C-alpha cells in the first residue's frame, strides 16, 4: 500500500523521528514489519515520513519501554491507552499522582504561554532557595514534569522549547553571578561539559554545570551535540580533569553506550568520564569506565576528587 503525503501535512522524516523519540531507525523498520506500526507515508522521493500522531504515539511507546515494558505488549494500544498506562507506570500505583501544586503552577504558565511570568517566578525562587536547592528541589522535578507532559501530548513541542529557553536565561544568569574558580586554583577540578552528537537536550547539562560551579569547580561548557573528536581535542587543549556528559531519555541507549566506549578509548585515560541523566543505558548497563551521578551527588563527587588529588 502506497500512501502519499498531502500538501498540507508536515510529517517527520525517519531521522527526525529517531532524534525526537530515541527509537533507532532500524527499530522503526522492524516494528513496521513485525507489528504493523508505525505506518509511514511516502514523500515524492519514496522516503518514509511520519505524521505527527504517529510520532506522538512512538514517544509514549518509548517511554513505556524505558519503564520496563516490551514493545509487543504496548505498541498495539491506542494513544489514550498508552497515556493512561504511562501515568500508572510512572507513579507505580493504580492512578497517576497529581504534580505538586507549585510545580503545576509552572506547568500552567507554560501552557498559557506566560513566559515573562514564568521567568519572574523562577528568578524569585532562585533568590529564595539558593542555586543548589533551586536546581535539585525545583528545576529537576519541574523539568521531569515538563518532559512527561510533552511525551503525553499535553504540551506542544514549541511550548517545551519556550520553557527550555526561559529556564536557560534564568540559570545562565545565576551561573554567571557565581564566583568563578580561577583556572589555576589548586583543588578546583577543570570540568568540560557537553553532550554527544546525537543528544540535543541541554537542560541536564546546564543543571550539572550549575551544581559544579556552586562547588567551586572550573567549568568549560561546549553546549550540546559536540563531535567526539572535538571533545577529545578540547579536553587536551583545555587540560581538563573531568568530562561530564548528559544523556536524556530521548537518546538511543545503544548510541549512548557506543559513544561512551569510543570516547573512553580515544581519551586513553587523560580525563575522568562522568555521566548523568535519565537515559536507560545509565541505569541498566552502565560501563565500568564511567562514573554515573545524580545531580545531588555532584557536590560529594567533587569533594572526593579534591581529597584524592590532595593526597596524590
């Protein structure tokens, strides 16, 4: 059966879907043959393209797989059924728990596009809580809530981007306001922060940078999607002690493990590898050469680094 794309449609290419959902291209093709889903259309060149409704469903399927479900068990469910199942599985109960009222308020501001009000409220919370508490107690759970709302179709992609940009403005200002460790400071680890080329989500990286700066580390951020060879070269030129990488649930776990293995080989022990994020690869099959931390663990990790190097 050959389905043609209507002129009004704005479907996603298979590369877009892989990047957006974290489901590999080859997996999409296998599911198409085995489960008859997804059911891509064809563009004028005969290439697969995916309507937004199918991309939305794939996000939910991927979320459930990350929570331990098998594709064959969930892929035939409707979008509404997948949303209900995701809520139950995420809350580990019979019904999804409602977000805390203060988090719901931030989510409502995103949904109603009140971005100035969102930034003001975030800035006020930062002043009251201090940077570390702000990151751990507010930003981390709020970002998880925003991601879940986006995956469930309750938040449009552009609304999730507006949240990201608003939070980035607030966080960057806070980081710049912190006393910056001098590159020559004894006991201040030099930390290079970035993501691999397939990882375009940067909020986890920004939160990690804030925590490290608050602990007196000298941070060098390359932003997201840095090629592996450039990470290695930057580590050499900047003489870094640690390379810190962030991995979201959207990145394909196989690409996470392959990228970490290649980076470890190319670094040849010249810098420690740290990683964080909610990607399944870090929870199920974490490589022995990578230290995996939650945001709240970074302060202790930096103190441990100082202790080890003071004794060396």
